[in-house]
C-alpha cells in the first residue's frame, strides 16, 4: 500500500511538473501622450466636448427689498436629442428649470492645451448681472431656440440684446418651428427675433404639426423630403428679391434629428461661418 501511495504521489508530482507555466499577459505599450502629433491630441480633446446643445430665452425672477423683478436671460435648455423628444414648443418663458443640466466642456479643466484648444471654439455667454448663469456655447454646432412667446416680443428681445451685447453674436444657428417660419411669411425682415441676431447664418426648421389631441404628427421620409424641398424652393424665390448677403442657409430636420437639405447635420461639426 505504501508503495502504491508513493507511486501515485510520484505520478501527481510528475503531472504538476509537466504542466505548462502560465505566462503573464503582455502589458499594453505605454504611450507618451505629449509625443502624439498635435492634431491627434486635439481630436482627443474634441471627443470630450458635449453633444449638440440648445439655448433658450427665459425669464429669471429676483426679489430685492421685497420687490420682485424679472429679467430675460439665455440658458442651455438641454441637448438637441433631449429637446427633440419633448413638446418643447409649448415651454413658457417662466419655466423655472431647463430640461436637463448641461455641463461645461470637461476639456476646460484638464490641462492648458485642452483648455486653450477648447476656447478656440467655445465662447463664454454671460449676463452682466447674473454670473451664475454663465455657460459655454459652441457656435459651430449649438443652436439658439426662441419660443413663440418671445419671437415677436420686441421689448424682451431688445432687453436680451442690451444685456448680452457682443455675446449675442455667438448665436449663428437658429432653431425655428416650421409653423412659426410660415407665420413670418418666409420673410426674415418681418421677424423681430431675427433682427437681434446679426451673426445668424443658418435657420434650422423643425416639423411642428400636432393633431387635435396634442399628438405630434409624423410623416414618411419621402414626405419630409418633399416638405424640406418646398421650404427651400420658396425661400430661394424670396431671396431673388433680397439684398445680397442678407439671406440664410436653410435646413429642415425631423424629430429624429435627420437632416433633409444637408446644410446643418446634427452630431457633426459644421462651421456656421463656412
């Protein structure tokens, strides 16, 4: 018995000795970030930038010595994705909060290079009396949206223009409901909202049809394309009688963010100055 146990132990020892040794996995090569080409580092910083955001006009109430005052401010209301999923056209100016919190670009706080590169694109928009309402805005992709409550309110628009002064020139892409655009008669000169946007380059129309029950009416892709083409053709006709350099580029999108004129494509960097 002792001999058999010894043989069994020897066999086990031999099998253990014959097992292949597990080699430690190779660690990934270390990359010196600073050694990367500048354009690669810039691309990395840009991938940290927020998705397309939308800015709205809103009223901000303030109590002072038992008196109540309200001011017009600009504030980020949410990402374009979030906005398109809501019936945002019914938002009153007095709505207390945006749809979601819109963070500052994190690249502003990583290192000097990431901050400087980000500030080459993003602009600070700040009300002179409410520094806590300051935000960063990317004129190349972010949009301004003005509700129907303010689009024709000349007094409120002039207040915004006086408060934000040069900052208002950062708004180069305007989101407009197609029904609102039709009420303007397709003529920008008749719209007070456009009179304060001297740097505006692109108008993005969004379909805004609802049935009697308040349900959004959707269409087939072909129908959206037909609507977009009609808006473009009508506007092209109007532009023939306008002064050169006073027209805008037109885009039409549906609630899924799909573009039909190719002027402004969400989620892709489009230089509004090009």
